[in-house]
């Protein structure tokens, strides 16, 4: 943790300080930002106050008074609720705007981690509690140069495994007349392991109507066969099996035959058109030095899909932040499930994955977008036509 870097961001955002709080390890963000070990017994509340200038202050309970000893700053110790409130009031005296892991109306749920009662307590001292979402993005979502290289290497491996998966479907149909969703999903998992990659879950392999369910996942009991004439969606994500590695996450679609239907082709073109417009919007803003927020990029893609008559079939946000977890803590491209007003910042990455989900099939086309100071670029191979399997 670099106190000076945090303080620079607090000044830039017009905040008096950042109040980090936890009880029973409910806020993993606080532990990561502070570089704290989240293990052990954490049965009492602690606070760590980082002011915009000056020395940090720790507030800990008497029976766990060493909890924050690894961090810089002075220490206050409480045991009773009266001393707890008194010390917290002392820390916040004269302050006006304080950041916490809070999101008004829970608009950004991944950051809304402090309980309502604690927010009420802080407000009782005359404090305006401000969301720490922008701070969290700055200190959680930016990649190091090494992580950027990890991502691009993961992309090369995942792109290759995706190609192998489509080839395996072709082989199965040629030899055995059919493959299956679960068989191909297990093939992908095995190839991840053989390629030195890991994933928390997935992948998604979905055929025909199953591809119209955005979070369908095959298992042995409900797996469907894949045969000639079928439409197939594959969504796969993985990272290198090394510390600090970050995810690569993509979705492609294919057709088991020479020519998909006109309807499939039309929906594919609408979806990929929305994807490309969203990427162009992000890239143009960075090249022009103009702020663009996550919800605005979602709107670009959503408006395109709606203009072609499929607005009601695009049922999820455009994209999510990507980091050491596949769903990271940076800005999401979202004006549907939430309105994410965090701007894009350099050295972050997010998915762009518009989709149209119909009863008979669904199309999603997902790429990853890395934000540089002067551009925003797709990090892997971009699908331009339905794969002919």
C-alpha cells in the first residue's frame, strides 16, 4: 500500500479521506487495498482512516489491538460502544466528504460492502459518505506491465483452444454423427489444464435454444447432443496458472454446416455491429482525451441492437471489468442492470459482449478491451463471421 498515492487520488477527487472498515472479513477489497492478510480470527470491527493529507489513523478493539499493526499510522483502541463512537468521532472531526465501500442505492453492488448501520453511524458525525468506487477502480483494476503480458499470453492460448474445440465438434460429427455440450466443455477444461491455465468455473457450451440462455452451463444430466445443422455458442475464460495472472474471456458462435440460416446471420451481424461500435466509442474517447463512462459505452451497443428490433432480447449489461477474478472491480459497461458512472482509465480491461437471446438460439460476441492512455484495443482475435463447423 502506498499512502502517498492514495492521498494523491483523494485530493484529485476532492475527498477528505478514505475510511476503510471491516467486521468478520466482509470487505475483501479493504484487505487487498491495504495489503492485509485476511486470515485469522477477525471478530471485532476495525477502521483505517487515510486522510487526504497527514498521518493515517487505526481504530481497533482492545482484544484485537494488533490487527492493523502492519500498517503505518497512529492507533486508537476501543472496547465499549461509547469509546468506539467517541474515537470515530475524533477521527472524523472537521471532515465533510469521506469515501467508503458504499454505493448509493447499491448501484454498484461489488463496491457496496459496508453495512447500512455503519454508514448511518458515520453520517451521524455530519459526514457525507461518498462511494469509493472510483478509488477501488484505480487501486484494484489497473494492471501492471506483467499482468498485461499475462493477459495477452492467456489470449493466445485460449484462442487456440477455442479453435481446437470447434475442430473437435467437427471430428465428433464426422466420426460419430454427434458430439455433446458436456463433452466439448470437458475437452476445453482438459486443454486448459494441459496448457498451464486455470479457471474458476465454466466454460459454456450451448446448442440451439440453450444458447438463448446467457448463463446456461452443461452438465452430464442435461447436456444436449450437437449434430449437423445445429447452432453452437462457446463462452470460455481462463488465466495463466501463476500468481498475479489476469483473465482472458471471450465468446464465439458456430454453425454445424455450410450455411447458417438468414435469421442466424442477421442476428450475428447486429450483435457484432454493436460490439464494434462499442469498441470504437471507447477507442475514440481515449484518442481524443475525452472522458467516457461505462454506462455510455453500454448505451452505444444497446441503442444499435434496439434500432434493429432486438432491444428486448439484450438482457444483460454490455460488459464487465476483468482482473485476477474474471469479474473485476473496475468500471462495468452497464446502463441496464446498474448505471456505472465510473470513467475508463488507462491500464484497465473490460469485456464487450453484446447478445441477442431468442427462443430458438442466441448470439453473443465477446471480446476483451484493454484501455491505454491514448487508445482502447481488442486484445485477441475478433470474430467476424459465424464459424462453419
